[in-house]
C-alpha cells in the first residue's frame, strides 16, 4: 500500500512522533486493481477452475480481500485497533504499542508516539541491543495466536 511513515515533532508539545501519511489517490488505485482482479477471477471461475475440478469460487475471496484492504485505508480504525492491541497485550514485558495522538490523526493521517527501535534485518544492532529475531518471532506468534484464538481479532501492523 502506498504510504509514507515520517518522524516529526509536535509543535504543541515538542514530542517526537511517527506520522503515517496515505498517498493521494491510493483508494481509487486499489479500487481499479480490485475490479480488474475480480473480473479475472470471474473468468477463471467460469472455465479454468471448473476444468481443474476446483469448486471453490474465487470472486468471493477477492471481495473479502478487497473489503479488508479498504478497511486498512482508514487510519482512524487502525488507531483504534492499535489501542485495542495495547489493552490486550500491553502488560506483556516484550510488547510495546505506541500511543495514538488523536488530535492529529484522521482517516488518512495516523500520528503516534515515536518508539526508537532496531530493524530485524540489522543483525549487528539486534545483537548490540541484546535482541533475538527468534524471540521477536516467538512473541509475534504468541500475540497473533492469542488474538485469533482468544479474541477473534487480528491487528496486522506490528513493528519490531
């Protein structure tokens, strides 16, 4: 998805924040892509899939995917999802969720607390910080499974 995440400073408080900005026109671009994908799946449903003996229609899968993708375009919903994740897992010692700055958040701009981190791909920095990719994956799997199995909920925007 086209977006940019920037480090900024709130003029009102001087606090460093992360600002996620949605690119103009992304909704329209995704709508066109989903329409084309849906048409392709309709063609496949009508011939190729039947010839292969596959009875599961593909169009409903594309429709579900598109609905979830469009939900991801609403950063207010993403902010609420982030807060829900914090409420569920914020007490875990290795989980940290940034606070949402609601006064500067909108449907297309998400502002949140800046949390300094280390990229998983930077092995030297990971080692220096005493972090393990395996530990991060373990925590990610635990949170994901607990979300799905205990809460029936899934927040899919984790960052190390």
